């Protein structure tokens, strides 16, 4: 069930990433691709030009059993220049990766604030989609509630957003509304860049102020009989509205550990946080 929903996160392909600041080596990447090929499964890769040399690495991989999502940002301020910018982005992308694009996501949620400009961008992406150059387009966001109105007005194919044991900014009502508009929902940051997998004894220095809360969190696991993978994924996997789950792996063994999960528990909850504590934790840019 988890594998059928999995999208492979490429953030650590070409750069150090996550709470442990790790970068997966190319041999492990190839092993992961081989793993899916042996299972006769096609996988979606979540990539971006901002993920170091991730897309260059994808261009060097010989396997063909995958689709690529890429992201675009820093669009020109002048509306008249946006179309050429996007077309050039696609040209340069294909030149670098020698691969077709499955989907393009806007990677700057500030672009969602101006509905007139956003509608123009969507119109261009829709036109490119109709030509068969891409199959889908969408938005990669942090704060759904801030941009909800314009997201619903423009109805992207894909909405990518963070959700985890701490980050519950999108309500069940929101999920229902989004699905009524046939928007594919891609969950990311399910382990909060690995922070939710940490034991209270090995929290990074900047999170030591949360040590008491993490100790309570760890104690809940002991009582529940779950491991942290099971608890963190339970809320996401059991959410019937979520279509895909983006996870970055440091090794094939990590992927196999996820594959082996037999039980998930949607009723596991993180200890109660103060508003300012929650705001800090769910926004990695503040770390």
C-alpha cells in the first residue's frame, strides 16, 4: 500500500538534505531504481533545479521506469516575459536530463498571492500541457490557508504540501473541497526532514529546547508498540484524500524498511505544543 503511494524525493540526490544533512550516493540511487524495476513498478521522482545536481544525476541514470516532477521559480516580474521564461526552462531541463517532464510545479508560493498573474501563469502551463510537453502542472506550497482562495480558483492538477504529526494545517474539510476539484494531493515532509524520527537523546543542538516534549513523544512510542515509521506514516497512509507521499531515502535499506511496514496507526498524536513552538517546528526555513 505504501509503495503504491510513494513518490521518491530527490532533494538529497544532489545536495546534503534533512536534519542529518546527508546526501545519498549514486550507487544507492541506482539500487533504489533497480529495486522498483525488479518489481516492475514505475516511480515518480520529485526533483528541482534547486536540489543541487539532482537533475543532472537523473539524466545519467539509464533506467526508464520513472517519471519526473520538476519545479520552477524566480519567474520574471514582467508578465510578457513569463511564457518565454517557462519555455526556456523546459528546453534547458530536457537538454540537461534528456528526459521528458511529467509535471511542473510552481516552487514559489508568493506567486499564488496575485490572482491575475497566477491565472496567466496557469494559462501558459495549460497550453504547454495541451501540446503534450508536460502531463500535469501544479503548486508546491507551505501555507495552504494563506493561499487557499487562489488555489481553488485556479484548480491545479497537483498540490504538493507538508503534512505530518505536527503539521495539520490542512483540515479534512479542506481535503474534501480539494478532491471535489479533482486535484491530486501530494504529501511531503512526513518525517519533518527526519526530525520526527529522532530520539530525545540525540536531538540536534538547535532543538534541545524541545527535549522534554521529545521525551514524552518517545514514551508514547514505548506504550503504543509502534516504531516511528509506523506512527509518522499512519496519519498519511490512512488519509483517503492523499494520492501520493514524497519520501527521501538515504539508502535502499531505508526504503525496504518502509516497504515492510505491516501496521500503521492513524490515532497516534504528537504531544501538545504551544503556538510558537509549533510554528517553529513546521517551518524548516526558521531552523
